[in-house]
């Protein structure tokens, strides 16, 4: 019966290890079950994206978002607070309504850019003019008085409203090639046209304003059906409005063909003086090493062409849901878990840079930072950000997560430190082990990043759930780790472009008094 005895011993040994694994991972199991059976992601997404809306720095909605997050954390028993670090130009978006009123009536699809000056309720009504082909900047100055009393169309008219993937599917190869060649030529000649004015697409607006234009219309197509990028206006008095590719093409062709189109633009907004800008912080206090921190990180602000659902609503609700799971099943962490929802990332990582600058005592004691900010997709990449031993601890923490979550993650160690892109870069620059939980794209760059289409319906909840579980487990394991993480930096590789050895990025100061009209 020897073999049988041996078998029993092995079995016992096996079940013993299995049950120890079981006890250490009971927390993981509970978090996974809760995340799947009682997800709060849909509720959070609705409240934040649909009800609060976009979260442009300096708007009342950004403040409302912070109030909402703090109230939500409190409901879960998590302490939270708003932390001011500076001020910003206060502004609030109002109604945008753009109508073609001659030669026929059409209500057009468009919206004013962020910080656009208001037209008032009555709006402006005017004929249109396009940027002409001129010989040089002197000729352009001569032409400029023509814009007086007109609305100026400042963008190139796109030759096709179909994205390339649609051409690829249906066009003959010859006609697809021809379209691309024609479009390249058109883009070259447009660049040339702009260059000859002596201005850039950014500086020309103020010149047109000075010359007496009544308004500016652009169309910044994002190479996808219905998608435009909506950034900011840079005028002092006249509105800047973005129109859909379809409607811009319509009025552009009418203007070029002498059809005398007339447009009515109502773009209401409110200037609100100077307002505070802030981060929203939440904390689950550590019990053994309360002065050491594990930071969950996502920027809270957004552009306001839509509701910032994937930039960065999904990162935000990932961190909030992870915080909820941690509080519920791991309420007494070894190290303090801090959830940072940063302000004004979109204007240059301002919130996280301020946090790093204002809290040297925390920065010196951060175990790890986990940031998510590149769309709704499940996490597929993690880089060691140049930290020599990141492999050891990231590898160990990842092992605690279910295989169906980790099997799709490609890791790079030691990797190179990021110089920007999102808030983890603010921490990396300060030598803090900070990592981007980098997600699958889901057509992020064309369809949702800073577009008019970044809305609730683009959220892929199963993927976000996956990320909330991953984040909660990584944070739990980082908090429990018997060892403090190493900050040793690797020798950085040669930059293939410059031929010089890369150097570690330097911390940068935030903009603490931003958005002023120059
Ligand atoms: Zn973002």
C-alpha cells in the first residue's frame, strides 16, 4: 500500500497548498464575484457621463463631478476630499445652434468649441467666405479686409466623408489608390495655402477676428463617420464653431460656387471669471504602514465635445469601482490606498503634477501608481517604465489575478520612462514606480478621443469590469507586498532618432493660473 500512502501524502500536501492559496486569495475571489454580480459601473457611468456631463477644467460641471465623486465615496464609507491647487478661467457652455438660412433652410450639425465667446441669444447672421489662395503674406494682408462682417470657413473641405476602411472594403483597388493620391495632393496644397498666409491654423483665427470677421467655422474631421475633434476656441470676441464634415462640405461648396449661402449662428456661453481648479482624492487608510501609499490614478477632467466617456470616464469609473471593491473586501490595507482623480490633465497633466509637487512626503513613500487613460478597452499592455526591478513586483502582483484577465496582457520590462501622455508620467518623472494599464483601442483615436462621439454608448462594460478587477487585485497585492518596491532606474537605451542616450524625464511644474485670454 506504499504507493497509496504516498498518494495520500501528496494529496494532503496538495490540498494544504491549495487551501493556503485559497485563504490568501479569498479576497481576490470575493472581489471578482462582486465585480461580476453586483457591478456599479453602469450606474457610475450614467451618473457621471449622462447626468454630470463633460468635465472641462474651469466649468461648473467639473465642480459638480467632484461633488458627485465625494458623495459616492462617502456612500461606500471611503473618506474623500477636493484639493485645490490653482485657478482657471471659468466658462460654461450654452446652446449652440447653426442654421443655413439661404439659399435654403437647413439646421446644421455643429457645436461651439470650448471657451468660445458668446454670440448672445440673438446670434449672428452673415454670408460666408473661404481662405483664398494667395501669393504670399503681403497678398493675404491685402485680402484680409474682405472678411469684415462675414463668417470665415477655415478648414480644408474633405474630398470624401467615408473613412479609409470603408473605401478599402468597397472601392476597386485602383479607385482607392486614386482617392488617396488626390487627397494627399489636396492636403499638400492646403498646407501650402495656409503657409502663404503667414499664419498657422491656430494663429489665423485671431487675425481674422482683428480684421472684423463675425465668426469662424471649422471642421476638424477625425477620419471616422460622424466624428470630429472638438478642442478650444482662441478668439476674444467672436465665436468659433465646429461643423460636421457633411454640413461643412455643403456650405463650403455653396460658397465656392457663388450660391451666396447665409448662416445664422447662435453660440451662447458664460464667462465665469476665475475659478478654483482641483484634484479629487479619496483614501483608505493603511493599518501597518499608513505613511506608504498605493495610488489608483485617472484624470477626471475631459474635453467637452461630448461627455468624455472613454477619455477618461472609463478610467475614472475603473478606479472608483476598484476602490469600492477594496473597501468592501480589504478594508484594512497594510499601506494606504489613495485614489487620485486628477484635474486638468488635458491642458498638460496639471492636477497630477501639482499633487507630485505639493506632496513630497507622499511621493517619497509611494509603493506603486496604477493609471488608466486610453479608452474603454481591456488592459493589454503594461510597461515597466524603466524601473529595473519592475518585473519582480509587477509580475508577482499580476500572478494573483485570474488567468482570463492576465493572459491577454503583454508586459515590457524594464521598458522606458514615459515623458507624457497621461498622469503616470508626472509620477515617473519624480522617480515613483508608476504604471499605465494600457488598453485595447476600440477605435479610440478616430472615434472617441476628444470627439463629439465620446459618449456612454461607446463604453464596453465587460472590458471596464475586467480592468476594475485587475486594478483592485494589483492594488491589494501592492499594498500587501512584504517588500517596498525598488525605485532603481535602468540604464536607458539610445534614442534611435537622435542617436543619444535617453535621460530620465524631469518633473515639471503645473499650470496653476490657466486659461487666461492673452
Ligand atoms: Zn485622457
